[in-house]
C-alpha cells in the first residue's frame, strides 16, 4: 500500500479514540478526512487495569472480590466504551461504524487495522493533552506503537496551542522561535 492509496476513493479509515478527545481534535479530523471515506471509530477497553486489580485480590485471599464483580465490571466497561463511541460519532459528525476491542490498545489498534484492511489509521498524539508540540517524547506509547507497526499509513492528529497557527517545520510553542 502506498501514500496514494490513503486518498483513493473508497478509503477505509480507522479513527481510534480513547475518550479524552476534545473538539479541536474532531475539527482537525473533519478537515483532514477524505469526504468519501468509509470511517470506523474504534475504542479499546484496556484490560491491564482489570488484570492488576485481579492480582491484588489474589494477593489477599481473605478479601476476594464480591460475587458477580467480574460481570459487573465488564458491563461497566462496555457501557463506558459505548458512551465514548456515541460521543465520538456525534463529534465527528459523519456516518461511521463503531467497534470495540479488548486488550492492550496499541496491539488491538494494529490488529483492527489489518482486519479491516484500513487505508489509514487516525490517532491522537497523547490522550487528554490539548497540545503536543513535535519534540522527543511527544507521542504516547500507544501512538508510537501504532506509528511503528500499523499495516497502513497513520495520521497523527497533533493539536497546536490555541491561537497559534501551525507552521510546518516549527514546534509552535508559545514564547519560542
């Protein structure tokens, strides 16, 4: 797959969300996505925290989790993921399919990109951060893994400080030249 494939008619775009995306992220996505793209919004339920909690319960055999805890926890994760995807679909403002993965987000995203034969994967640089100037360590571990391992081009949605126009080749950090 080459760069032209990412802009061809019938482009399959996998937009990956963590739930911390802000309106500027969605504005950038709407501006950059091909108009005829087939879009899927993907959220991954990170199972690492649940495994860590399970290990804590195992270390304290006299204090097991309450009956039905696992089922209630999974149901809560699913409800949270569904809410994230509903919010993302509304914020993106275009018709989009949705999907949910469970596991390590970076692995699940790369796997989903392959399963869907995605032409392009869209990720934010670091969830929850409004601005991410290009510099060492400006990518979170999930974005870094996806950039390194995705089977197709990856579009990083990097937000610049409000009111500072994006100037290619610069860091866009207020007060610097």
